[in-house]
C-alpha cells in the first residue's frame, strides 16, 4: 500500500478481427509466413489508395456505443507523420480530430467493488509492421502493417494496479463477447501504454506522469505499476521528487523493472492533418440503430444472470465471464442439460486447472461439453464414483479418448458404512459355524468373510471398510 495517492491512465490497443486489413484487401491473419499478407497499399507504393473496411468501422462504432461514448456525425481519419522502419508510408492512418467515440464511461468490478471508469476516447487506426531482431540484423514483417487496431484511452481515473488489470480484463472480455476481437494477449493482440503518477492525499494537482510503453501482458501491467509506484514513492520520500520526470519507459520482463527510453520534453511533433485520400462520410442514425441491435449481453449482465438464475456464487460467476470461451463452454453444458452448478464446478476447477496445466486455451481442450456429459451421466447413474470420475477425466484428457471408453458397468464401490454394515451383519448371522472356528484359532477364515461380502456385492464393496467392519463384528 502506497502512502501516496496513485493515479493511472491506460491506453489499450486491441487488434480487431476481420477478413482483410483496415485500408487494404490483404488478409488479416495471424498464422501466416512473414510478408505473406501484403498488398501494394500496405507498402505505400505510389498510386495506391486506401479503401476503408466497413466491418472495422462498424466494430469500432459498436465498442464506442458499449462504452457510452459520444459518436461524431462524420467518419474520417488523420495522418500521424513520423518515420520508422516498421511504417513504410511514413505516417500512420489514425483518428485524432474526430475519434469514433469520446467522453465515455463504463463500470467495472474490482475486488467486489464497482469502479466507474471514464473514457477519454476510442479511435480506429492501423497497426504498424513488426520488427524481428537477430544478432546484428533486423527483419521486417509487413503482415501486421495495416491490421485494424482500436485504441482506447482512459482518463487518469484508476487508482491501483488491481483496478488497471480489472479494467483490461473487462475490456478484453467485452471485445470477445461482442465478437470484435479474439483479444489474445499471447498473440500480441492487446498492448498497453500505462501512465502512472503519485501525489499527496490532499494535493490538488496531479503528479508527474511516467508512461510505460507497449506492455503486452496483464501480469506485466500489474507488475510495472507496482514497480513504478515504489520507484516514484521512494524518490518522493527522499525529497528527490524532481527526479521523477515526464518520460517514456519500458517494462523489462526479465529484470522486472521499468527502464528509461526517452524523455517527453523532446516529444516528436507528428504534424497531424486530415487524410485527404479517405473521403469523409456520414454516420447515419439508421446504421447506428442497426449496429446497436448486434450488441449482445455483456459480461457483467451475464454474471448477474448466472448468480440469479443458476445460483452460482459471485466468485464462480466472475471466473466464467472472464473469457468468452468459458462462457461458450458453460452455455453448451447447459444446453446439454447438465446441472448448472455441476457444470460450473467442473469448469472452474478440473477444466481450468487442466488447461492451465497443459498451457492451452479452452477452445483447444479435448474434453468438449459433449464428452464431459458422458462422465456426468455415469456419475448420476452411479456407475462410477466421483473419485473415479476425476480419474477418468484426467486420463481421457491426456490420452484424448472419449470418457465412455473408460467407463465399465459395475465400477462403483460401495463405501457407505451403513449399507456395508447391513451386508456384513447379514452374512455374519448366517455364518455361526465359521465364526466359532475362527474364534478357535482358524484365523485365515477372515478372508472367507471378506469373500462372502464381495460375492454379495458383486465385488463393489470397499475392501478397506469391509475389513474394518468384519474386524469390529468379530471382536
Ligand atoms: P501521450 O501522447 O503522451 O501518450 P495521451 O494524451 O495519448 O498522451 O495519453 C495520456 C494518457 O495519460 C491517458 O491515458 C491519461 O489518462 C493519462 N494521464 C494523463 N495525466 C496523467 C497523470 N497525471 N497520471 C497518470 N496518468 C495520466
Ligand atoms: Mg501514449
């Protein structure tokens, strides 16, 4: 806990899902050979002109509505001019003057508390190419040049690392729910710039902000914020707050620290101007109405439904809505008539545990709801015990075989003491003879009694409990 007030603002970049790029007909696909998805326009060849991808504009407007933003009357783009090897045109097409959304707000949940987040703006732009660095050589892959990117900028309204991560997780699941992005951080589809400053509790003005650029995991965002709060607090404690300067730093995963990149004082002038090659066009009310209809139930609503209708705990419902894939899996279980609480238990414990262990995503997990149902049905029919169900689950998952191939008739054990006591007593009552012999020293008759119980229960009696009960009866 810092003794200073912490102020955080985020810039979240998220790649959109689309068949083609935002201004060209090249494919927007992650799984390709380097420089495979490239059109002359992506390379800025002379004479080429951008064509706006309508689906990307639609998705951007959809997110603008979800974030309760004000939407402009006209759609147009600006050029942000700078030179870098990953930017063949010498400028990035983005939105500066008139973003698809401004002045938005959205409530998120963090540690059981509702936190309102104010949105400065959300805008549509193109991604740059990517650079791969080798020893002494760098290679450019233009596949990413022109991939649609949605940039979301919050006001400086977040006050802890937990809140920042909760906001990013909520937005990722909203993007997934609305089907505008896969939001896969492992594929670099979400990247964040994190702005952090500290101030005295009663101060009227914000402290100096430090920007940490391009953090590409939520864990990284969390740790970078904690690191920055400590670094800035220490300088302030020591009366050296003037050493906190407006600068851009980067998060170094390996050494777990932020490192100076450049000062903001010599910030580049991007010489923005409206892109003359993309005509302005009107965003009609009718179109917005149509887009609005496509907005599905959002994560927090979905969570409330799970709590109210299926009686899930707040915690469990919160786990399921974290990823669209979890919700899809869960809903499929329900449509197969699996009991909501039973499905939740399997999903939040065994299944998420197993995909974490296998380091795969749920979509790639072998035990689909249909296969899970085989196990749950066998459990319900008491063909297997819950312990056996778990064993079969892990076996089936690792050997990629249907659970039913492990389920045999008569697999369950009778472990219920009351039930076994009844059986043992019945057998003992009709075995007076054998008991007398046993007491006379023929102790190997013990196995005879066990055998009788097994015969009676067709081998289902739990042997440990059976032996205990027979022992108790004989002594
Ligand atoms: P830049 O071009 O430097 O990235 P932007 O205006 O794009 O500037 O982004 C500013 C970001 O910094 C926003 O997310 C905003 O909320 C955040 N921010 C502004 N002032 C502060 C502050 N004092 N402390 C923390 N974050 C801040
Ligand atoms: Mg920035």
